[in-house]
C-alpha cells in the first residue's frame, strides 16, 4: 500500500508540477499575448494618428483650394463687370475727334455762309467717321441685285421688275450693317416679284 501511496504521491507531485508548468506556460503565453496586444495597440494608435494628421492636412488643402476658387470667381466677376462697363471705351475715344470736327463745322457754318466749304467739311468728317467704324469691323451690306435673304434683309415691299428675276433685291430703302460676322442691322429692301 505504501507503494501505491508513493506512486499516488509521485503522480500528484507530477500532476502538480505539470500543472505548475502549464500555469507558468499559460502565464508566459498570456504575457506574450499581452505584450503583442500592447505592441499592436501602439501600432494601431500610431496608424490612427498618422491617418488623422493626413485627413487634417487634406481638409486644410481642400479649404485653401475652395477659398482660392471663391476669390478667383469674385475676381473674374468683377473683371467681367468692368469689361462690360468700359467695353465701348476704345470706340468712344476714336469718336471724340469726329465729334470735335462736327462742332467745328457747325461753328464755321454760322460764321461763314460758304455752303461748298461746309459740304466739303462734312464729307471729310463722314470719311473720318467711316474709317473709325471700319477699323472696329463695321461693314455696309451690298444688297441691290442680291437674292433676298431674311437673315440679312427686311423686306418692306414687293415690286414688279423687268430688270430682276423674282426674289431679288431691287432697291435698298435703309442700309444694313454687319459688325464683323454678325448682322448689326438688317437692310430694309424692296424685293422683285
């Protein structure tokens, strides 16, 4: 019996030793796992901090870009307003000398009753005005003898004509003008029928 008791005691001691080793291993494993978890938490926290910093930086860039765009929009709107306000500045500067010449002609006609010199002066002013308008792209339409086109002509009357076929402009009542490639004013015309 004693042997059994010794064997039981040895087994109990072995079981205790095994149990202690398992507890030691278990505690060691838990310590390693805890350490790994701490390392993982630290790495996760660092990653979160980096991503947060990156998100803040991107948000700041976005806000700066939005502010720049708003400033650009305001600046271009102001420039458009000024351009519209002073669009005719160049043309008006060129017309002021023509206006001065008209004043001189009117003044001269009151002082001097010479109709011929007055007429020549007005013709010179007309040429000066025509040159200014030509430089700006104003062109007079040639209408007589052309086929009627409602984009360029405004028919006010139809007349019988032996000289022209049907649908041809026979007379210009009021001149039409083009500004570069756009109709400024259609010509008032009479059309053959």
